[in-house]
C-alpha cells in the first residue's frame, strides 16, 4: 500500500487510478459477500480518507534515500567560487579534484592535485601537514608557500553534507617595492611635511645614485627641481672640511654643517641573506655633530653594531666608549659581558705601554690612521693586527679601533702548517730510510760473507751474529719510516675488516694481558675494503699496545674496545669534518679507558719520534707507522681524547667498489720457483753505492755467476752497447746522471727480452706504477747474501722457462 502511495517518476499509469481501482474492487467484494450496502459504503469511505491522508504526508516528508540519490549541481559551485584574485579547488577525501575555478588552472594546472603542486620541497611538506590538520580539525592555514611563479597563503576547510570534501583557497602574497614607495612618498605629502620641518630627505641606491628627493633637498643641494637630480651621484652634492664636518657643496664650508641620518630601506618580510642591495634614505638636519655633542655616539654604535668587522671606539683619554660583538669575539671577550676600561687591558703586559701611547697620539693629533701588532691575553702566542684611526666630529669619540677575528684563519693556518710539516717530515723520513737501507745492505751483506768463513763456536761468530741482529732491527725501523712516508711495499687485497680483527684477536689477548678486558663489536652489512691485511694487523696491534700502556699507567685494569662501523655519506655530513670527503666508509674504532692524550700533544701524536712515554720506553714510530699505512691505503685516521676519559682512534677506509668486469682475486704475485743456491749465467750489476755493489758482486760470484759491474746507468748502457751478452741486469733505481729505469728502457731497445731486477728501498707498488716495464722484478733493500742469491736464481729460472 505504501509502495502505491509513493509517486514514482517515469511510471505510465497514474498512482491515483491504481488506488481507486483497488478501493472499488475491495468494496464490490465486500458487497457480494455480506449483501450489506451500509457496511460497503463505510468501508470504502474509510479507506479513501486514510489513503488521502497518507499520500499528503508522503509528499511533505522526503525519504533518506531520496536525499542520498540527489546529485550535486557542481556548475552552481563553480559559479560561486569563481574569483579573479584567489585560486580555489575542491577535493574529495580520496584526493580527487571535483571542482576548481579558472585562477587555479592558470596558476597550478587543472590536472595537478594538491598538495603536490609546483612548490618547493619545504612548501609541499607544510601544505601536506595542513591538509591532514584540516581533515582532523576542520580548518588549517599555511603561510608563505613558495612556488616557481610566485608565493601564496593557503586556507583549507572541510565542507559538504558528510564533511567529505576539502576546499583549498590560495591567495597570492603581494610583493611590495619599498624603495619605489619611498621615492613616491618623497614627492608627495610626506616629502613636503619633512621639508616644512626643515629636514631634507633623499633616497639613494646601493650604487650611490639619487633615486628621489623632496623639494627642500633639491633646493638646498642643487637649486633645482627634484626630478632633475635623479641618476646623479649623491656625494657630488656634499663636501667636508679638515675636521670631517659635512656641508652642501654649493654652499661650501661657509654654510651650515649637516647631520646625516642613515636609514636602510629593507622589507621586514623578506628572508635574510638574499643578497639584494636595498636603497638608503638619508635625512639631513641642520647643525652637524660638533665635539662635545654626546648624541652622536648612540647612532654610531647602532651603525657599527651591524658591521661584521671588529670595531670599537675610545675617547681622548683612551677609555672604551663602545665595542661591537665582532670586536669582543676577536678580543676573546664575552659577547654580552663588560668590556675593560682601557684597550691596553686586552693585551699582554709587554704591549700595554706601546698601545696606550699609540691611542693618545691618534686622539691628540690630526686625523690619521695606522696599525700595530699586539698580543692579546686570550691568545698570547698568536700576534694580531690592531688598526687605529683618529676621528673628529663624533662627540666624545676620538679613536676608532679595528680588530679582525682570526679564529678561523688561525685554525686553518695550523691545519695547513701541520699538513705541510707532516709532508716534509714524510719526505725526509723516506729519503733517510732509502739512504740508510744502502748502509744496512752493506752491513748485512758483509756479516753474511764473514759468517761463511766462521763456524758456530768460533770466537767471532757470536759477535758477527750480534751485528747482523742489530742491523735487522735497524732495518725494521727503516720499514716503519717508509710506512710513515707512505713508501713501503703493500700487497692490497679486497677483504672484510671483521675478518682481520678476528685473525689478530688471539695475539691481542696475549699482548694486553689478563688485567685488561678486550671487547669486540661489529656492525652489520659492512662494505669490503682494499688494503694489505698484514699491514692492517700491524695498525690494530700498534693501537692496542698504545692503549694497553695508557691503561696500565692509569691503574691495573681497563677495557680495550675494538669495533667496526658502517659509515654512510649522511654520517659523514653529520661529522662536519672538513678533511673527510663524503662517501661510503668502513670504520675501525679502537677505544681505551686510560688517562687520555694531553690536549697540547693531540696534534703531534702522528709525528715520527714523538712520544709521551718515558725516555727509553718508546721509539715514537708506532702511531707514525699507523698513519702512513692508513694514508697509503687511501684512508683517514683521527684521534679524539678528553683528559682522564681515555682515547679513541677512528680509521676510515673507503668501501671498495669493483669496476664493471673486474674480478676480485688475490694480488698479483711473481712466480718464484725454488732454485738451488747457486747457478750459472752472466749478470750486469749497476749500483752507484760502492759498498752495496761490492757486497752484491761478491755474493753472486760465490754462487757461480759471472758479474760485470757498473757505477751508474751510463756506464751500464755502454757495457751493453759494446756487445756484452748478459742473462740478467741488476740495477739500483735512483742513480746520478742516468737512473735505473732510463737505462733499462735503452737496454730494452737493444735486448727486448732481457729481464731486469731492480734493487730499491722504496715501495714496490710505487715503483711499478712509475716505471711500468715488462719483465721487471724487484728486490727490496736491505737484503742478505742468501736473499739476493735466491732472487737471482728465481728470476733466471722464470726467464728460461
């Protein structure tokens, strides 16, 4: 029945006809069954009245389903939000745009959905936060959105019957040219009001050109109209006397002196640091700043406080009147603390008298300037330059002081000096080690030759063994010097740092003893590094031994911590280390709980022969060797320490990135077949050191070789050109006139397949990069008689295969 009462759009038969038919049929049925016409009439009337009432009620109250099915008319919404100065867009909860006005399409594009608009990264993030806030709280506002074509403020509101839509409104931020506005005001009522008060006003560009002026300034300064002054230099209208008093140029010093008030025209809403040059408004008053006018000082202070230079002022008696923040910082004073009465209180006792005399001289004489070196109490070891200038016409002010903040410059100078010193010491250490290796080669060689003539039990046998043992000990010291100077021979491999730490852990436990606890920690997903594993073990051992000594000196126990860490470019940026380049590193960290390193020694610990241990308890080459190995492995090492809190050494090794197609394998090794101690063949021996040449010759002759010697490269090349037939050339690398590599290249032109064995105290890898000769072999100095014999036999054996 209710279904019949509801009007259904689009039905062909009217509802009232169906209802009437139903009433008539039911009345006829009752009449047939009862045959009582009174009952039939009462039934039909009652049903008709009930149906009419229900139909009227259904028409007045629409159903919930009807409301839900009614589609919105967005054309009306578009007409309502259409505004020429505001971009409006309506989005659903899913983010889909359902409606936008014309201005939104012009500024952002109809297909761009907020908050992903053409804005910078920060603006997009703030707009996203505002959208979440609007869905949560119903409304949000975000200021100063920066885009590619402007700046906007945005207001977001929830709307709709179910609060399922979000209305976004973007209003542009008006850009105000304050400079142009000031120029217009000077030519309007404001300029006339200032002129009526006796104030001349002029706007000047950053380049010193007049942008505009009021009529009073134009009359006094040029006797012309204001528009005729635009574009001219501001300073051409002014002049000054010997006392730095300022006058109009057309009136000369006979006119009234002037007081200039300097007002930068800067928009306070602009972000600082944009680098734009702002115009300046000058207000010019009659009656300048004579001596004794104390009103000048506050204005001068305000101006000097804005400058990044260290500036201060004193009166004629040499007392401080003012000092800006830069001056206080450069002088080692607190930024907001009290300054001392006199500038001489800032310097050491020896410089007090000279500074006080200089200030009195500049205050009493004619205006002049000068500079003098002084040593401040804050840093007496670093002299600084203090500039002084006598000033006039600024009230009580008599002398202007200028002091440059050299903290950063001093730090950089120390870093450069330290790097230069380390490089020079490294070059010296490498040269000394190379020359010393020649001496040790002769000593060890002669010891070996003497031992061949003395049997064990001989009275001289033990003495010769002692000489050789001490020579080998000296050779180990030269290897440490070569490590520091980054000239030792390395055998780099691609490896994982935890594997190296694991290999050396057992040795470390024996070295540090039972009183010191060893802790090992490893990061996950560490990158592989390329380094010599044996040299890395030496780095760990040296750092551990130093840590052990430091902890035992403090007490009877301690903790040594060795850890590895993964270092990403983000971690490098967080370190704010100017030396460490950005990249991926694997770090090795060695920490102890000792007394730490003294602050004055922290910058010297990597220097050779520097040690903080007692005399006779250290060579001072441990950390210098570590430094050289790390640097030769393309890594970095830094030391951190606080007195009494232990020391921390961090080694950064770059993560090895294999080149496309690169096969990571063991380093290249020469094939050295074992040969009998002795052989046959003819050898050309070239060595400029007589003792080394004599030892090598005697060692080879005793083994059956025919040896031809030469004192330099030219002599060796001449022996080859004279028709000498040789099976092997043994040569030193560094020689006068013609060095070994140059001689070898010339010999190869005559005998392309002749093998060459170089002897040198420098690193093999370095020599291979510099020489680059095929079939080249290497014998490090110092060497023994047995070592040169075995090396020659292996080279000849390999060349004859």
